[in-house]
C-alpha cells in the first residue's frame, strides 16, 4: 500500500519515466486530448465528470512527485479573467511561466518531449498547463 498522496498507478509509472526536460500536460475538459497530443504522449483520463478532477488538484499531486522546472500556458484574451492562472502560480511558487499563442502552445504539446497528457474535468477555459520536468539535485 502506497503512503504517497498520489495513488493512480499508471500516472505514477509514467511520472517515474520522466527525465529532465520531459513535458507533462494537465489539460482542461475542452482540450482535444487525442488530436492535440504528441506521438510519444500517454493519455491519462481523470475526467470523471464535469468539474472532477479539477486541474489545480492534479497540479498539486503531480508537483509533489516531480521537480517542475517551468510552466507554459496558452495566452488568453486581455478581457478574460483567468482565475486558474493565479491558483497555478500559488502551487508552483518560484517556477517561471511562459505564455504561448494558440499555435505555439499546440506545437509545444505535440512535441516528441511530451510524455503525459492528463485529461481533467476542469471546466474553466484556458486552464491547460504544460510542465517541464526539472532535474533533481
């Protein structure tokens, strides 16, 4: 029996396979998980119902298991109140964030470096976050 907070066996196994610079996407419920994933991506379906499992909860669990070097999000319109962005920053203190245009974000996710795509039930728009795994010192 595991004593860690994260218990999902497949996700634990894939996180264990991540190396420095591997990418992990935590995707909201609007993301097209299959068509906008890279050739090496393994999709973990945690989208049980709308709103379950929230993106912030997934980020909290994942960030306890890996060192996050950086994070990327899709840029949102100026008039959009992106409430999840602040919540992500509160979890990833001292982690630099970059903001990519739509095409750039999809291109980054589709790279060969993306190993894990986690489908969440997060309903907020622009809630996708692409993590880069950092080295452990």
